[in-house]
C-alpha cells in the first residue's frame, strides 16, 4: 500500500507563504498522478492543485491559480505545494493524494474518486 505523509503546515499571517511537502512510500511513485486537496470543517473537500505523473502538466483551481505552485520530484518521491499570498480563506486541512487507475485524470484532475491513496493531512491556518 502507498503511504503518504504531509508536512509543512502551520500558522502564518495573511500575505505570507508556506511550503507543504508530501512524501510517498512507494517504489513506483512516478506512475502516480498526484493532487493537493483541502477541507474546512463543515465543507466538502476541494481539489486545488494536481500534477501529472511526469510533472509536465499541472492543474489549479481558480481559487489558488497564480498563488500556489505544485511540483514533484520523482527521484525523491516527493510532492510539493508552494503557497504564497495566503489569505484567511486558505485556512484548511491540506491533503495530498495519489492515483493511477484513471486515464481520465487530465480531463478531471480534481475528481476525488480518481485518487486511491490519501495522506492524513496537515493544517494550514492563516490569520
């Protein structure tokens, strides 16, 4: 089974930056497309950024486009989300996710059922 562990969350003032990381415990990391999702208590989890297996294609929700950058390192089995110009509405639990079963990933990169593996999450609080 694939284990995903997020790190890098914390508290930051509005306008600040944070960098989230996700480490995957699998020898076949490069065969997974990856995504970042976030959830606020009482609301549905939303996809905010996703990246293809080779890292050449990235996808962003409108709410984070231009402020967040997703990247991956297939040698180190890591996924990164660099967040800047953070606002209070970015406060949420952030999750990384991995999937490889759906050829439709590029058409619907934030469809959650396409992701088979999820991390435990890391909290981001912006005040």
